[in-house]
C-alpha cells in the first residue's frame, strides 16, 4: 500500500505549474494524472499511461460525477436552443421598447441589472447585457470600456454566488469528488464569505452611483465625451452576430423563449433537491437535481419551439448537438480534474499537505494564501473553472483532515479564482466582455484592472480577518 510522502504532492503541483506555463488545462491535468498513477503503482511511464486511462474511465463509475458531466453538455445544448429560437433577441426587443432609459446613468443601471438577473451562464449574460446596452451607452456618451467593466463585474461574480446554475453544479461536483459531506451545504455556507464577488458587485454599484472614474477609465470617458467611441489605434472585438441581433429581430422572436425555460430550470432545482432528499432540501442530490432541472428546461424549450412551429425535431436535435459540442472543452476539463482528484486521494495528498500546513503555516495566513494562489493561477491560465478544478480538491484536502471550516476554504478558492479570471487578459469572460461591448480588448483590460485590484485588496483583507477570528 502506498504511504503518503513528499512525492504525493507532485501530481497537483505539476498540474498547476504546467497550466500556468502552457495555459493548457486539459494537457496539464493529464500529466498530473499520469504521474499520480506512476507513483501510486510504482509503474514505469508506459504502464502509467494505461493506468491513467483506466483512472479517467473510472470517473464514470461514480454516478454523481457522470450526471454533472452530462449536465455540462446539456446546458450547452439548452443555451444554443434558446438563442436559435430567438429568445435572446426577443428579450432584447422587450427591454428596448420599455423606454425607461433616459440618461447615461440609467443605461449603466440597465447593464448592471441584466448582469444581476440573467445568471444562467456568464458568457450569455455578457452577450445579452452588451447587445442591449451598447447602443444606449453610445447615445449617452458613456465609454464602451465602462460598459465592458460593468458587464464583466456582474457576470462571473454573480454566477459563482448562485447554486442553481452551471457554476454551482461544477463547484458542488468538485466538492463531492473531494470526499466532503453535504457539498451543497458547504457551498451555501460559503456564499457570505465569498468576498471578492460580493465586493466587486457592490463596488460596481458604487462606481455607477458616484460616477467613479479611475486612471485609464477617466481618459476613456473624456475621449467618449469628445465624440470618439474608441482610441485611434484601437481594434474593437466585434462579433457580427451580436451587432446584427437587433436587425434580425422579427415578430416571431419572443422573450418567453428565454424566460420560460430559465424559470423552469430555476424552479426545478430546489424541487429536485426536495424530492431526492425525501423532503429535506439540504439532504438532496445536487448532481441529480441539476440534471433534472436542465432537462426540464430543455424539454420546455423544445415544447415551445414545436408549439410555435419554430423548428422541427430534426432541427432542434442539430442545434442541441452543436450547443453541446460548444461546451465539450469544459466537460473534458471536469472529467480530467475529477480523475486527478481521485488519484490524489489515493496518494494521500490531502493528508500529507494538511500535516505540513499544520506544522509550518500559521492558520491566520491559510485563507489569504489560498485566495492569492487561486488568483495567480486563474490570471495565468485565464479560467476560473480550470482553477476550481485544480484548487478546490486541494483546499478540501487541507481543511477536512484539520477539521477546519470547509466553507471558508471554498470561499477563498472561489474568490481568488474569479479575481484572477476578472483581471486576466486571456480569460474567456474578459474576451467576451470586450466583444459584447465592441471595444478594444487591451483597453478593457487596462481600464478594468484598477477596479479589480481594489476589490481584490479588500477581499484579501477580509480573508485575513476571517482567518484571525474564525480559524
């Protein structure tokens, strides 16, 4: 039987290092899995490849892990179906014709509100908010960089606080695979300590209310007020499909094609927890509930499509498969992360790291350290989900053996991951925010960074206080 030692930490450390160097999360996780099984079985590198493949396949032996992998693919199909039916265009049309936006400040609050309300998935939140708000920002001479900042600050930060969406399902799955009990409870109790997303959301509201312009953002606003939407050398990231959404709107595009399926999914999640928990929501199966919820939403979306004769069954299936394929990379990251977590558990990585931490690192520094490390990894690889996959199992393997509050450790990892993602120029959400706002990507990164650093500093101080008083 393998006895935990310093080599037990090599698989996750190698995965982290390679992810930072190569920015290829799947490749990095693969190497970690391979090294892990070579160590576990004292196998040569060639034999380790076979063992690693078996370890990945064995992930499907856990029904909960399999359900979450299925959910990730289905949510991609649901998003694609909603877009194809014209639900997004219909929603945009509905809001535009309310005519309550009569000033630049109200335009900013509209973008902010959409980010708060549409929490199904961060990128669709960005696309909707950007498509609706960009013409209004241009009309009232508010910089596009400000729009990018607002929607970027209310997409991932909101999604990571909600257990009833794709983000929640991924986090709960990673917690469950880390061997913690009641992963849903741990996630929910972590929400009030998830400082960075909370600070970002509140600080963004403060920025809008007080019209706070810091550094490059102030210069961008002055340029916009002078009549220039972009800097002379700027290259706006514009997706033609986003710019053409208003033009393509028809009477057949209805907001209900988006609102009804999302409402069904949100309502179905707690119902699923209630049913699977025999009347106790906290005892319910998160993986089962999210799978039921997204399937209910997909069935509802298909029912609306067939009822309104928008698409045939064959067309719906084609759209679903295309959308599911769009989230295949995320599904692969999850699969490999779960396999790495399994081999780390077999190696006793958590117990060994916990012992080192207990002997060498003051408890008061644990949470700030986890926040900073998670932020650095997310900034380097440009993925909060990739950082979740690497850091959540590691954090739980430290907290559980030491009998510390797992929710606090989870909050530190989630906050750091979103902070790094928010500040990273290679993050998909940062890129989509630039695209949806039709602004230069580097200009968005430069103007947002001071705001992100201020929020990150406040969050780090918050974790230092929590470590001092609650650990």
